[in-house]
């Protein structure tokens, strides 16, 4: 394994077994890697499988009904799927930190912010309570709290959304994780706070030398923060490229549609473009290409065979028959 690769995911399948016998293939054969010091963005509409991918890495899939049925998830060569729950508990928060989508439901309402930031330090770094609280105070200052001495003794409900998100970042970074997973870290925040949180994450990445897996549906966030981008649809990766390459030369019809739906400051269109239809439910994916029912380029073979990820250029992969080299 390349020593520059921090995380390697191969053939990952996470399925949910529903009561009526149906199987929801939320993540269905995903391969990717994250290099050390890199920010990789995972993009797609709601229901594409982005968050389930991140929860699979952390092994936080609720079972039943969910189960990782195939694949490997290797962190510096160590397969996380082969670890015991106790061993995995030592990985979470220590080697891999996670910023969850909604901090109000992720922070415990009955414990102070200081308690929650200090807990991983006491658990993973074996710090005494006084030492852990001193480090927690330092972290709260580092993530931009102007009155950290007061915040450390306050509860989540006393903080604004942006402040709770900062507290989550402090928690996630408390043990200097090798990988930081950020699941929609700017959702429900106003634009100015979004910018501050993104800047903070970039600063923290440089400060701690962490890699970041950024999960988002916001292509503006991707353009600002990512080195590489993976576009996800129907539980599969449909395109992967360097960020500049993806924005200047998108290949997959889904990616093209996502970029066309973004407002442009110099555009005088009266209406934004939209991709027709919706992401199909994971228990009812169409046969063949999963985007075919919404694709204006769809052909007969698109509805029969699931396309592979084809090389469309150096470091640029596309899951579309238009790029299979056989046309």
C-alpha cells in the first residue's frame, strides 16, 4: 500500500434489510482513497449515499436493519472492518474525528461544552480531568470562541448554531485525528458563519496535518475547500477528478446537471436549470445506469448494463457508457 494513502476503501457495500424483504443498497460498491494531507469532497443530492458512506467508515451503521455486507476500509493499511467494537472505539475520536450534520442533536444536552470536549482527551489520551479541561479551553480558543472561559461551562442549548458547530470541530480535533470526516458541516448556518466555519476547517487541517473527507451537496463549498471531488449517485461513485478539472471539464451528465444548477454571478438567466426527476429510493434502483431515467443522453444499453468507472483522462474517472472507449 502506498505510504501516502491514509484511507483506502474498496468494494464497500452497506445495505439495509427492510421488513418486507426488500434490500436498500444505500452504498453499493464504492472505491476511493484519501491521501495524507488531502481534502476529498463527496458530493451528491440527498439520498445519494454520502452520509451512509461516512457512517460506514466510522462503523456507526444501526444494525439491524443496516449491515456492511462487503468491502474493506483500511486506515494506514489496517482494515477497520476486522476490528472488534472495543478496538473500533479507540479509533473513533482518536484516529478519525467526525463533525456531524446537526450539532444540536450530536452534542449531549445534559453535559457542558467543556465536559464534551475534554471527554475524548481523558478517554484516548489518558489525561487527568484538570489537564483535559485546560486542553479543552485551549481548543475552544483555537476554534475562535472569544469568551472560551465562559463557554466551557455552558450547555449546547445556550449556544448559537455556529457556536455549536465550532464546539463540534473542537471535539473532533481534540485528539489530533489523522482523518476528519465533516458531514454537511455548514448546513443550517447562515452564509457568513458558513464562510467562517470553512476557513476554520482549512486552518485546523494545516494546524493538525489532518486529511479531510468533506461530505456536502454544496458545490460552492467544494470549490473553496477540496483538492479532489467524488460525485455520488444511487449509492455509487459516478465521477472522480481533481477539483479544478471537475469544474472546468465535467464529464458525467449528472455532474454537468449539478454544475448547471448552480447560480452564476455573471449569468442573466431568469431561471436556474434543474435535473428532472428525483434520486430513486435505495430499495428500488433501476436496472443498468442508475441515472438513466433522468439523463437526456440515455440509450438502450444504459437501461440494461451497469457502467463501469472508465478512465476519461489522468485521474479523471466517469461511470458512463459515453466514455467506455468503444463508441
